[in-house]
């Protein structure tokens, strides 16, 4: 620094002297030398001019002695160093030189012609050349001038030396002390001060430096104290803290981190953090920053961490970048051991996808497994078979033996089915008594069909529940991916449709999905939609079919039969409507609409001659038998001014099957109110005769299948059916019940039934079901009613 500052200072002064003084001094010498040279040249010219005239005659006359004298005289002059005189004829050549006569170096030549004036003219007879000395810069200076120049040079050198000395004392010395203080601060780490006191700029610089050192020393103490506190907080915080560099190397770890992981600080500092992560999670850790939320400065990642003893734990790492000057120098992370939480989540997830009763997958777990199996099948180019299994008559076990017995049956079914499955197959309980099985790999379709038959065969042996043998069957639907379905949801849906098709076709067996099943399902869905619209738009009508005295053909009443008048499809019969309505639960609403329409129609028919006592028989669904039914019947009968005995409530075995006390009470209230009860489709159930003694029955209706067999079969079966009809008629009459035969279509059938003691009949022999307008037209004719129906 000393050489640099001082040499620069000397260079500046020297440069100033060279730039200012040197040109001026050079100009002065140049001007002086030029003036001296001019004076010398003028003097030599004057001398030559004078002597050239004097040489004219001697040179004309060839007087060499005079010529040499004049030459010598010229050389004696101080301004002339040499003289050379020559004539034009080349005869005379006289030279005079001071010193070495042959040395003319450093001399300038001045020539003049020598003229001689004759009587005729003036002519040149020769030439005189004088050699004068060439003057230098200092040759023209006098002694006084040289003295002044010497004084000037000494003054400049004195000023130059004083400036250098002053710079060294006033600038260099304090700068050296300042440099020493800074160097000492750098090397020793302590804040050194500059020992310099003055009132000039250097003194102020020294004071400012000392004040800065004092301030920095105080701030440094505070920073050290804060840093120490930070280190203590970093290490004493009960959390696993660690810091990473830009390239994800460990730069610091807390004591708690070391305690939890089992590592030593020296072993991990500078080590890549990836070395401590399970290899399977390396990509997840490397991609963590790309997964960061835009509005959050922190990133999160859940990884598997390798402890010092080789064990592995699940950790949640929350990382925050530490930015400085726009560049991330590293990050601070908090690591939390979430092993127990992950295990708990795994247990909860397992519980969430597992059926607690059977240990199989539930619906949620099955849907996830189905997606995985389909993805695997796509990769391997194989098939996936789905079996949808529903246990037939399972509800009766829950209703009769209790839900505990039902649960035992489900567990036993799983125990029987599991040995039939192979590794890689998947079983699930979707809910209730519904199960689903997945078969994958080569030959999945063949194996699925074989498995379906084996499951059906499993039900040949009864289930043992609390010492009781229970027999069940299974309806199974099969669908294959990708033959029948393109997605997991579609595959499950198609197998479900196939199962329901099997149930509709008689249960106890397996059904492979077919396009026809989907069409039937769509038709069924369309029917459901039509029913909903029909209820809202009042498309349902009660058509009447007369019930006549079998002997006379006189109408005694009518059966109200449900019809739907669709605006596009026309008039629809109950076929297909009732089964869908019973499944969807809308049968009660339809029944209410038909009941009200039937009573309104009966009120219109009652105005006809001879029809004042006619009754109407209305079919009731089991869903309609609720405690409020008697009150609703009473209100409707009062609205249309119809006597209660003119309403016959037709019920089937399904209403009486479970001997429900609530239904028994409703039927008793209806009969006590005055309405009559008819048992429809008698003889087709399991225990119809017992119902006549346990329930209030007024009319028994023999099913048309018995009536048809009277004339269609002449063998032993026909004879037995005739005996059954006769027996039903006799028993019914003994119990004060009227007997109605349904489906009478021929005169032969009517005569046979009349001979068996049947009271009333209905069928196409007398009339088909008709709309109310047709009924009114028919019974308003002039001919007697009996004759019109008999015909």
C-alpha cells in the first residue's frame, strides 16, 4: 500500500512537471537558440557583403596574396569559423579554417557571389563561402541566464521533495496505521483502533474508523450472543431439526435429531441427505419442491428414513427455503416421526375397506381392488371375471331366526367359499347377503364358470345355525372384462344385472351376462320412470270386470283391475307394472289411486237400474295395510256415498304369510266397519286353508289355474283338481264364505263349476275388463243384463 500510494503521488507530480514545466523550458531554449542563430547569420552576411566587394578586383586580377589576406581577416571574426574563395574559372581556390582545416562538421555554409565592376558592366568573377558554427539550445545562453535556470531547477526539486515528504508524513503514515488496524482486525478477530489524532481529514477518517470499530464490536457481540442463542434454541428445541445446502447435503442437525436417529454429528455433516432415505423414496424426495403449493413457502414430504441402527421409520419433513440475495443458499427442515400415525392410518384404512363380519373386503375395498385387477389385466393382456353372488331367501333367516343367525350363515358361507379361491383371486362382501368375487389371469372365464357352479353346489348341504338346519340357495351373475365391460364400475354393474336376471328366472343358479339382460333392465328402468310419471299425471285407471251369479249370469259386482293409459304406448295391463312397483315401493300409491278411481266408478254404475247393490272388489298390496287404512276407506266411502259392504278388499297369501298382528288388526277393523274380505288366488299357496280360520275372510276366489285344468286335463291330474275345487267350495260354504271362480272362459267350465256348488264366476265368458265408459254403455242397453252377459 505504501509503494502504491507514494509511487502514485510521485508519478502525479512528475507528470505535472513533465506536462507543464518541461514544455515551457524547452520553448524558452528553442526561442533563445533561434535568436542567437539569427544574429550570427546576420553578422556573417554583413561581413561577407563587405568583403565580397573587396575581393572583386584581387580576384579579377588573380592577386592571390590579397585574396589570402582578406580570407585570413574574415576567419579572425568570431562569427566565422572557415572561409572558402573560388573564381568562376576554377583557378583560384583559397580556404582559411579555424582549427582543423578539413573539419566542417557542425558548421553552416553561407555563400555570396563576388562581383567586379568593369567599364562596360558588372559581372560575377567568383564565390565566397563562409562557414559559421551551428548553435545548440544552451549555446546562446549567457551566464546569468544559466544561473537563473539552475535556481529554477533547484526550486522545483525542493518543492517536489517537500511534497513527497509531506505526503509521507501526513497521508502515508496515518494510512499505514489504518491499514495495520484493519489487518490486525482481520487476522486476530478483535476490533483494533487507529492511533492518530489531528484535525484534518485524516484525523476525521481515523475518528470515524474508530467509531465504526466500536459500533461493529458492539454489534458483533450482539450477533455472537444472538448466534449462541440460536444454536441453543436449534439444539434444545424438542424437534428433529436439520439444515441442507443447495445440493441437499446436511449442513447442521439438532441434538434432538441426533438423539432420535442415533447418528453422530460428525458422521452426517456434509453427507447427502438422500443417503438416509429409503431408495424407493428417492424420487419422491427429489421431486418435493415441484409439489410445493404456490401460496406456501414450505414443502412437505412423507418418507421412510433409515436410522443409524438400520431400522426404518416414517417421517414427515416440512422444509423451508432460506433465501439470501435472491438465491437459496439452503433450507431448514423439521422432521417428525409419523410411524405410529402411518400405522394407525394403515389400520384405519384396512378397517375402512374390510367387512368386520366376514373379514373380506367391503364395497369400498372391492372397488379399489377391481381397479387394480383391471389395470394388471391391461398390462398382461388377460381377462377379469366378476361373480356377483346373492343368497336366496336370506331375509327369512333374519326375520325368523334373528340377525345373529343370519350373521352365522354369512360367516359359514365365506368359510365354504374361500377354499375354492386361488391365490390372486379376490373376495368381497358388498353388503347384506351380497358378495363379489374376482377371478384374474389366464382362463379367467373358464375358472369363473367352474367356480360359480361349485358355489351353487355348496348350498346342497344345509347350513347349521344354533342346532337348526337351514337351506339356502344362491343366485350368481357373471360378467367378464373386457368382453362385457370397459370399466370397473361397468363390470360390477353388468354382473349385478346378470344376478338379478337369475333371480327373476327362478334363483338358485348362475347367469352369464347377455345383451338381452341390459335391454330388460332398460325396459324395467323405463317402466319405473313411467310409473313415477303416471302417479303424478293420473294415468292409472280402474277397469271393471263383472262378477256374475254362476246360475243366472246376473252381475253381482265387479273386480277393479289396474290399467295404465300411457299417452304414447296406449293402454298397458298390470303385467310388468306390479312387479316393478312392488320393488320400488310405489305399489301402495298405485293401490290408493286405483281404490279411489274404483269407488268413483262404482258410484257412477250405482245410478244404473238394478245396480244399486253391486259391489266392487279391489286388490290391496301388503304395503297398503297400515293403521290408517280403515279411516281412509271410511272417508272415501262417505265421499262417494257407498255402503261399506259394497267394498270388497281382496288380499293374497303374501298379506297373511307372516301372520303380522298389525295386519290382522287392520283386517279386523275393516270387517267390523262393514267391508268384506276376499282371499284371492286361493289354492296356489302353501297353507291357504289355515288362513280361513285365522283371518276374517268372507269370499274365497279360486285361482284360474284350477278352473282351466277342469277341461284341459282329462287324466288323473284333472280328476284331482276337480276334487280340490269341490273341496274348497264345500269348506268355504261350511265357513260361511262365498266362492268365486276366476278365469271362466267356456260354457263347459261354467256348467262344471255350477255343478260343484260355486256361487259366482268371472271371466271372458261373461266380459273382459272394460273401462268405465264401456261398462256404462253395456249396462245401459235395453236388453236384460243377465241375457247380455250370458251371451
